[in-house]
C-alpha cells in the first residue's frame, strides 16, 4: 500500500484507516510513502489491528496545526488495540510519535523501530498521556524489540528520540534494546539494554534494504548488541523475512545468521616490551548469506594482566570488509594472545604475540680511543630466553663500519673525531633477534698522517717564462684548501702565492721551488715542497729611461748629455759618444760637446753606452737635435800687391785668404784714396785681380778689395794693404 494521500488538515490514515468496528490483519506487506493531513501517515487504527512480518516506511503525518497530531507510521487511537510482531517501522515522520503514536493498547514483539523522526515529541514510539496529571492514556507492552536510532528534532531538554509516555505506561517484558529511555517513565526489565539521549545505544543496523524476504528490513551488523540478546519465549519461529530464528533469538525483526572472520595480518609477532608491533592486527569479515558487514564492529581483546598489549582501539569499525587495530607491547615479557570477535562472530580469531624478554648484562669496549690503536670487546650478556651465537658490529657515531664484525677493531683515520660503539647481536632460543650496544668511547683522537704525493713544476726556467705548480697530494687526515708559496733559492718570493709564477729579473740565476700548504681536516698545518728548477736563465731586459741633450744648438755653444736610464739587469758605468748626422764625432766621449764649424748644419745625437749586470752591452741614443746653427767666422789671411807704382804699370793681387765657413767665389774691386787712411772710392771698371795704373790714379793711394759669400752664406769683404801714393 503506497503513494496514497489522505488530504486535508483533519484527514487521517494516509494508507489505511481501520475504523472502530474494523479488524485489520496486515501480513508480509509494505505500507510506504503515504501521507495523512493529520494523524496516521501509514495507518490509523480505531479498531483491532495485527501487523506481522510487514514494513511501514517513508510515511508522514503532516499536520502542524494540532499539538496532538502524530503517528507517522501508525496512530493507534483511544480504545483501539494493535499487535505488532516481526515488523519494521523506518523513516516515518510526524509531529508526535514519528513511528507510532499510541493512544490505545499496543503490543510490540520482535520488531524494529529506527530512523523515524518527530518534529515535536518522540521520534520512535510515544504513549499519549494527560499533560496536566501525567496519567497515561496509551499503554504498550514491549519484548525483544529495537527502538533506537530515531530522531526528535526538538533541542534538549525536550529531546526524546526513541520512546516516551506517561507514568508506568510501558510494560517491559525484557530483552529490548532502547536507544534513549529519558522519558520511559516505567520500570525497566534488567534484560533490556538502554541508553540516554546524551549517550544513546547504537544498535548497529544496516540501512533499510532488501536482505531477503518480501519486505525491506534493517539487517543486524557484526557487533550489534541485538544479536543473540533476545529471549526465545514468545518469539516467532522465524524473523520478518521467514528466516528460522533457532537457538538464542536476536532482538528486533531481523535474525542474523552470523559472520566469519579470516586473519589477514599481524599473527606471530615479537617485539621488545614497550615497542609497537610492526604490523597491525587485521581481519576480514564475511557472511555466507550475503548479510552486510560494513559499519559493524569487531572487538579486539588483550589479556588484562601479565604479558599483554595496549590497543589503539579495542572496537574497530568495519570498512571495505576489514577491521584492524595497532598494538603496542606492555612492559611484561612473555607470550599471549589477542582475540578478535564480537556478537554475531561464529568463531573468534586469535593472534599469537610475544613480548620479548630483553637480554641483561653489558657489552664493554677496552682500549685507547686513538687512531692506530686496537679496541677489544667483552660482554656479560645473559638472556632468559636463551643466548644464541654472538656476532658483533662496530659503529662510528652510531653508523655501522663496513666489514668491522670481529671482536677487535683497529681505529683508522675514518673514525677520527667520532665516538665508537659496538653492537652485540644474536638470535635467542625463542627466535627473537636481540642486540645490545656498548657505551660509546670518547672521541677518537687523531694521529697526524703525513701527506702523500708530490708537488711538481712545469715550464722553462728562463726569465719571462711562466712556471705552473701542480700536485698529486693526498692526506689520510683530509686535504684542506691548498695554497702555494713560490721560493727562489729557498727563500719565499713575496706575494707569489698563486699556482703560477712569471719569472722576473729577481729570480735570474736562482733555483725556483714551490711549497704547497694546507691545514688538514684534523687542524694540522702541512706543507710539501717541489724539487727545485735549474738556475733561471737571464733574458736581456732593454734599458728604460731616456738620454737627453741640453744646450743651444749654435756653433760654439756647449751641449750637455744627461740620462734617466735604468736596467732590470743592472746598470754599468755609462759612457757617451757624440754624433753628427748619426756619425761618431771622433774623440767626443765626454758628457759635454762644444759645437764647432764641423757640426754646423748637422743634427746632433749622443749615445749612452754601458754593459749591464748580466754582461750585455747596451746603448740608448738621445733624440736627434735640429741642425746646428752657424756663427760667422771671419776670413783669415792677407791680400798683397805686386807691381811698380808708376803710371802705365800693372798691379797684381795675391792672397792667402781662408774661411772656416768656407771660401766662396772671389770678386775684385780696386779703390783709391788721397790720404790712404780714408775716403776710399772705387775705381770704375777695375774688377779683376790686376789694375793698370792710369793718370787718374796719380797722387792716390791704391788698395785692392776681395769679396765673396762664404759657405755659411755670409758676404765677406777683405781689404788689401794700401800702396804708397802714385
């Protein structure tokens, strides 16, 4: 009977309305998704009602106008009687009595009322009562039934999720499971399991579904409190689905046929006391009858005393068909079992665990903790489980030393600066791997190891060449950063600390070596010196500086040579050689030169010469001067006259003239004077070396004149000695 509506605010019995003279027997039926405008969303009963092996779900009594409206699944009216057996009320809603509002007489046996909702009072089963006196109106008898997991939408303190009624309105015949009994107001049978609104009981029910039979039911999950918690007296032979109940019946409309456990992991583990077992205890849960398991619980139980374990959870929720817990050994050594089971589990699973008995005694190291020394092991170990053959593993700073497994150990550079321990290992007589570690030594002291390898030089030992240092150094103590110091004849060359050295004049004639220096990893300063080269050969260095000439470049002036010469090879004694037009001036080797006619018109240089400290002849010439200016030199010598001083005779000149500036071509003239001391006049047309005397010269003194332009361009005039008066 589904999807029906009794419409209107006063309409009752959305699915069925059994009136006062009616008798209704409902078996193996479903009443669902029906709606009443007032009371009894699924059924309103005013007469006699029997519900057997049936399900009322998703029905609603919707009135909000009447404070007494209710009974989402069923309202059992005043004077009516209802007997509900092996049936399920689920997901019904109403203002009061989300599943059932009882105003009459109700008997509930082996049924399940869950997941129903009231927006006013009592989400599950509510007996009506006089609100003024508390006297009951509706009365109900309960046995072997689940009323749990229902919802009262009102907030506390009026939250009555599962059950409520007037004083002594309920008769509890036992073996019920009630989630919250805050408003039960009646005696509770000792065999009934109860919770409160603050701590409600969870019946562990699967969602409403098809788990067999002709109607929907809520299957019991593994670990449910309802499994095997009912009483067979008065219980139907089968559950709502028609499944034989047999043995101890379950509470509610569903009879579980049990579950099987299979261990997955965690069996046969051994750890030391106080340690966590490496593998979780894990089981898989299954049903031979396809009953659901997810959401159920498995209970893990460890011994309460002696050797045992602490569980991260003793009640594990099943997910994906599995449940597990992590386990930590307590402080007591010995074997024990942890069981996994719970209600509905046919055969529990046992996990065999053991808290290992730890060895006693010590492992001791003797010897000196210094590089090159030998350490030795002794032990006083004992084990209640029985000692096995002993092996050793030496360790440095807690890390295993490869291959160090004997009872002695020679300390090497690799252990310097580290503490040493040794771990004794064995498998005890019960198969547990045991180990005991000694106390640590002090830090292993270093013994300096000299470096190995060589420092070499490559390159040519000649001034100006580059030498390069290389090394193949190794140091057991650990190489530091290598620096170099170059040396000449064993003495440090200042500033020469790179891996290369350009040979300078200062190294000529000396042997070169290089010293590699570093601080090893143990703080020791180390150095290795290369073999020495042969003496460094000189490469001539040209002089530097200038040779300068000072003075006036005029004939007769004095020039002076000076220099600023320097020579890396060493200056020798400096001499000079003066040159005119690049040619040596014979004998002029002083630092000064008086300019003569021979230098006039020529450029002058001076060359400074010396032999350097390495025996090489060096010379540096000055810059060339401009041409030397001339200073006129007067002619020397005389002009003489031969002949007779008589009219008609011929006078002839002769001369011994010379001129440092150079004689030019002579021209002649003859002069006459009355006095012979002045007033000389030139005789016309007399311009040859001879003069024939005429009457014009009678009474006159006669003198010849010779003229020329000298080699310096100067016009020179020379007067001869005058004759007597003609």
